C-alpha cells in the first residue's frame, strides 16, 4: 500500500477529527450512524453512504498506523 505511505499522518488526523466528528452538535454523524447500525436501522442508501464517508478517514488512519507498526516490528 504505497499510496497510503504518501498520505501524511497529520492530514489523516485532521480529517478524522473534522469529517469523522462533523457535525459536532447535537451528535456527530458517525456516532448517530453507528447507533443506527447497532439498532438495525441503517437501511437507507444515503445513511450507508454517510457512514462510509464519515468513517473513511478513521479507517485510513487505522490502516496507516497498523502498517507503520507492522513494518517496525519486521525490522
């Protein structure tokens, strides 16, 4: 995943905090969509797309951290 190495950690952290938590009030979209997913109410395509969009930076950040740590363990 060479393309993931080109994305700086700082950008992924900023995106995770802004897009992942937006809108900040009354409840972050990601929290709301995760509650809907847990309740089985996440059925509309717009809601599913919203969950993917708001969680993408966090997933990429976790992937980058995992790859970074695994490459350090191999050395």
